[in-house]
């Protein structure tokens, strides 16, 4: 009986700790007293998706309840309600609940047109990011800053924590390899919140427009770059939990290979496998899942490999997994099926050259040091929150 009471007390303390931790963080959207005055008597353009929540209420619904006129919603990859699989083309439409027009920023045009901006007096951006250069929400951010600058539209950013914001890692993007999975010269793991990154894009002159955007960031209260933050809502269909979000920077390079990293399973970005038993005892079979995985790599094939859910220590960005499996393959062409895609994800073609030369992970990481040191100096100018001890 005594042990039961001890367990009960410990559970209460644990739940209280969780409650205190969640209460300690207040995202930008949860501070309406800071941004509603900026929107009053203006027609708002809203860049948002399913992560744009104020507790359990969507930001669009909240703004309308406060008599804020929302002229249009601009939806990134995965759509306004987050229902589309990666890479799926999303069309324009109408939000069934509110009747507000929705313009897709993933498909035919990734930047709002003049027609789509008609009547907009202020733009609001509120999307949860995961801190990786190739996660396309920050490319949408770049285009929104650009179009707001061109059209003299002020931009209000409701900031949110970065679940990978405690470190900076990976090669810095080279301009030659700029694409929608990497538009600005930042490393794979950039260590910024959306608000900080917006200020950097604006302040460093990375826009083709030779003037700055009128940006107002509503910061997160109670956040530092050392804060471990568990996302309350999956940011996209294939990042369903904290483990997937944390492993995403390290596993995304496999998207350019014949290996599955779990798309089309219940555990995407948490496993590695290939249809050959020599790669491991763990097995899984990717299948198409509507709205989650369209034509996943190795669809219908039994894959053998590694279950990363068993890891005791979750690594920061590492090349270890990629290098291990690359070197287990005798035939590079059978492994690396889309070299150009790898170069775009890495932001450079130097990485694959170094791998072919047989360089170790440490040697490759050392080659990034000069660029990373320069980036860290730039980054510090735009930080809104106390930095991690290691940066």
C-alpha cells in the first residue's frame, strides 16, 4: 500500500512538472494583446496551417471571433489543414468552416501573386518549423518576406520554439544549389526560430529586393535555445513525434537513395531499411497511405534494417547512418539513385565527393567549420532568445 501511495505522489509531481513546463512557454499566437492592435481595421493575409493553434483553437477561427477581417489564407506544403503528403500538389480553394479563400503556396506558384494579394493590408505568419534548411516552411517564409517587401505590406510573425534549436550543424548552402529545399545560405540545422530566421533573411540582404521588409516578431515567452520543446501537433504527416523530428536532419539524405526511412509506415523517420536481409533483423513494409505517403520508396517490399526507436541516446545531426549504409553497398548507383537531389538537400556537391574519397565523418565535419563559424557570428545578431551553452 505504501508503494502505491509513493507511486501516486510521484505521478502527481510528474504531471505538475509537465503542466508547469507547458505553462512556462507561451508562443506568439497565445499573446493576442501583442498582435491584435496591429491587425485592427486592416485586411489580414494569413500564412498558416494546422499547427497555427492557440491552445486548441485555430488562429483563423480566433481572428474571426475577434472581428479581424481575414482576406485570404496562404497555405504551405501539406496544405492548410496539413492533410497532404510530402510533394503532393495542392490547389487553391475555400476553407469550409469560415468561407475564407485559400491560396496554395505549394504547386504551381510558391509565392503569392499580385492578384492573390489584392486588398491585403498586413500579413501574419504563424507556422511551426522544425529547424532544418530543407523543411520547406522556411522557403515559404522567404517568399512571404520577399512579396511583402515588394508590395510594402507589413509582416507580423507569431513565433514558435524550434525543437532542433539547441545547436547548429551541417554544410552551409552554396548559392549554386539554391532550391525550394534550401534558399538561403544557412546550414542544414540552422538553430533559429522562424522569427529569428526572418530577421536574418531581411537583415542580411538575402532578398532580391534591395530594401528591408517591415517585420514585427511576437516572441515566445519563457523560451531559450536550450529549452527542450515537445511539439503539441505533428508539423507534417511524416514527422509524427519528437523522435522523428529529432532524427529528421540526419535521415533526410536517405530520400535521395533506394533506402526507406519509414515513409508508408507508422514510424516514418524512425527506421532505416532495404529489401535485403543482410542489412538487419528488423523488418517493415512501406505501403501507400493517403495524405501521408504517396509512392513511398520500396513500396510493397519487405525492408530489413535498423529500428531507431530503440536508441537510448538520440543523436544530433550526424552522417553516421548515411555513411554506414553507403559503405555497405558495393554498387553506388544502386544506393544513390538521385545524386542531384542529394546535392540539393546537402546544399553542396562537396559532400558526395568527400564520401567517395573515403573521408571519415570527422574529416567531413571539419571541412564545414569555417563556414559554420562565420554563420554563427551572423546568427548571433538576430537572436531573440538566450543561446545554448555550446554555441
